[in-house]
């Protein structure tokens, strides 16, 4: 890639050149997000009087990106490109920004416009191949690179292609690309050093995998796999006589999701038990928590970024005096500065997928300095960055807590690392596979080819919700009640207005239901990105007058108490807390068969399960909502019956007991015991 034209302003005044130099130094020293965020104020002050200079603006935009700022960045890069249309560095940043915002076609069009394939010189085709690689159009980039290295003898092209393949972890492919010219590379040149390093690494990894297995394989995943397998024969000491355990609950964020809510509740219950002198280990609860902490990847937003509510549950933890550590703010400590056994493990740890490297350099040191008996990792992304870190820290018991269907089903969440990660961890003593539903456990078992007996079921613990309300909530309901005073039934839903929850489908159900039961009204509690979309759809379908969008509320129990039935139409779920919460307040439920939804209630007694999760039949949904509403109106005992069944399986006490039973180290190293609790369908009195 050619040098940016913005850097070629040799006639700039000395004070401007000084500002440019200072900004360049700041950008160069802002490799970490936290550092970049801290440097922004100073950089903006330096740039304030020189914003007409394109290089100053270029450097400031670079720093903003390093600081994790996203709002309006594509527009700012596009504006700078209009001023410097021939600067390929700015083209690159414009294109990569478009890719970050998932405008793939626009990024490709930008490349075609500035570096068209037809009629270009080999030099510009070389630049095109690099730029395509920069925007992750790897198939096109690789094809062009291979064509160029066959047509030209320029060894730099082979070296550049090999370097890029190696950066993507494709070690065997990179070695194959550069091997034909190794003898012709100048000794001591960067290309020669690259070739030497590739040969050495390739020989090293052939100790673990065959040539065929390495071809086309990301060697970083190979490293992760064998770094984990390094611990497959580890020895775990038994608990001391005090029968107490220290527990770290680890998650990606503290946003308003079901997993985050459940982790927060569990942290609170463990802490209360740790502080209570009356609770002692028993046959049901063999251990007692002595220290409980929460470690979260991120709960604060970069300065200037839109709020994503990653700290939604933080006040609850703070109020309960539960220590919370933000992993993003921990210093990154390289493997060379950590205590790691000598040998191949050190070399494996030097080549890891970025999320795993993140955990090894940030989480492992803090877990080593502040040891825990149990590290409980919640959700796939957390398992990815946390499992190897916990092994390196010597944690005896490591939970892999799955909160929904596996990522091979939820394609937007799939990463190539996951199958290798879990299949390797299944061979390590002390690693416990935990799911919050039978449905999810079975899906993970089938995907990974791991026996279902390896999975433990930790059902959600849901407390009784108070039905009190704020003055604002009461006023909102009073106004809606008055405007729909002819209503004979209230259909509700509690969910985020996000694609997975399919709120548009919910509005369509309401519109169809009103045609059959015109005296119904509808209440949705929750907020999200689709709010405006929902409001527009409700208006289009003439539902607005019968619909109340409450938004986020701290008084969900109050809103449940106004409902005759609660409806959930999710495409994906783990074990939906909202179905349990509704029943705890005696409200029957209707749900798609998403995740473990069917385990939350008894079919045709306290709720109905729709037939299809992918394409729900709204006519069937209307019939089942009607059935449960009429049953609730005619059977006064239904609410009591619903409440008792939910309390039996999903109490906080049941959750706490089960969790602590999973905190015993598995000394045999196999965890093989059937532990699938029966579903609610089988829990008939």
C-alpha cells in the first residue's frame, strides 16, 4: 500500500509539523483501547487549531478508531476521502470502516472504484489484492495473489502473500507460497527472515498435527487445542476440611440479558450464603462459598460511544458489595512475563486466536494472583477467552455454562474455534459442562459428539417478583386502562425489542387476535433497537390504540399482574426467565419451542407450546392464547397451580444447591454421570 498523501506535506509550517509529529506519536503509542481513550482528550486539544489539515484529521480519526469509537466514523472517513481521493491509505480506512459496519458490498464497490481489476498495472493489481485482504474479501484476494505470483517473478509478491496468510494463521499455506523462492531470498532480508520463521513454525506444528491436517487450517486454533490438551493429565487437589470454596463468575457484559440477570442473581445468593453464619454444608449443599467475585469483560463504554447498557446489572452487584473487576481495564501481560512451564506450551501460547490471547494475557494473571477454587464461565464467548486462562492459573474447577442453543445453530455467533475448544476441554479433569436446559444440552452434545451424560442442568433460579409499582408505572397503566376501558383481556409480553425476540411477529399476532377478539389489549415490557420499527408496524396494522409499549421497567412484576396471559415468540432462547416469572405470578404462558421454553411449564395446564419455532403459525398462536385466557378466566385455581409448579423447579434455593454441587473438583477427570433433571412436562403431581 502506498504511503498516504496526507503525510507528504513537506511545506507545512513548523508548528503544524510539530502537531502532526506529536499526534503520530500518540497514535503509535495507543495500541490498547484504554490507552487510546485516555489519549483522546490531549489529541483533540492538539488538533483543535489545525482541523483544516488533512493529515491532522487522518491521525485523529485513527486514534478515535483505536479508542473504539464508532458513531459517525464512516461519514468522517468518506469526507476525508473526498479531499484526498488518490490516497490509498484513506481508501483502505474507508473500506475497512464499511466492513466493520457490515456494508460489505459498499466496501467492495469502493475498492473497484479506486483500484479496478481491468486495465490495471501489476503494481495496482498488487495493491488491489492487498486491499481486498484488508477488508476480509479473502477468497478474491487469495485468487488475485495466486494469479500474480504465477504471472510475475517479483519475490516481494510471494513474501507479501505469505506474510498475510501467516497473519491469518494459515501457516502451511504460507510455507507453500514462499518455499519456491527461499533459495533466492537475500540473506538477512525481511523476506528471508519470514521464510526462516515459517519453516521453523511448520516443523514445530508437525509435532502435533499431520501435514494434511495443517493444510488450510488456522494454526492459532491448533495452538489453542494443544495448549488445552497440555492439561489433560493435570492433578487436582481435594477441598480442605472447611468445605468452603471461592467462586469467580465471569461474563462478557452486565447488559439487560437473561444470562446477565441470572449470573447477578447467583452472585447475590452466593454472597448472602457466604455472609450467613447459619448456613452450613449439608447433604444437599456439600460446600459453602467463602469468596464470591464477578469478572466482566466490559461494563463501561468508550468516551463518545453510544450507551449499550453493558452496566445494566452493575448497580445490583455494587449494592450487594460484590467485587466486580472489568477485564478490559486489566494490563495485558505477555506470556514471556508470566509463570508458564518451559517447553512447547510457551510456544503454543505465543500463537493463539485473538479472544484466547486476550484471556491469557489479561485474565490468567489476575486469576493466578487472586486464585479461585471455581471459575464459572458464562456463555460461549466467555468460555473462549476464559477457559485456557483458568487452566493456566491452576483453577481446580472450571464451569462452561451454556445459556442457549449452540453456535452451530446460531450462525451469527459461530466461530471456528468453538468445536476444537470444547472437544479439547472435554478431555481435561475439572472441566464441567453446564446448561440451563435439557434442549440446549442435547444440542451441544450432538454438535460436539460429547456424551449427553457429561452435561449438567442448572435451571434458572427466579425469585418471586414484587407487584408494587412506581408512580410513573401506575400513571401509564391508568391512562392505558382508561383508553381501553372496554377490554376484557390483557395479553402481555416481556422481552427485548431485538431480532431474536421477533417483536414484529408479536405485533402481527396482536393484529390477527384483535380480528377474533376485538376487546383485547396488549402490553409489551422491554426496549431495544426495533422500537421505532414496532411503532410503525403497529400503526400500519391499526394496533396502536390497543397497544402499550412500556419500555424498560424495574417493576416487571406489576406489569405481569395486569396480564391474563404472556406470549413469547422468540426464534432463539436458552431457558426463558420471562416464562418462569410469569408463572410465579400465576400468569399462563404461550411460547414458541425455542431452546428450553417447553421445560418451563406443563403443556395444556399452565401454558401452551407452539408447533414450529422457525415459522410459527399465527392462527395456531391465536387459538392457544384464546384457550389459556379462557381457562384462566374460568379456573380460579390456575394461578395458584401455575405458581406452585414454577416454584418447585426454579427457586433460588434449588439453583444455589445445584450450583454448589457442581463446585466439587472432579478428581477422576471424566465427569461421566447422568444429570439431566426431568422437564416440567414430567413433573406432574
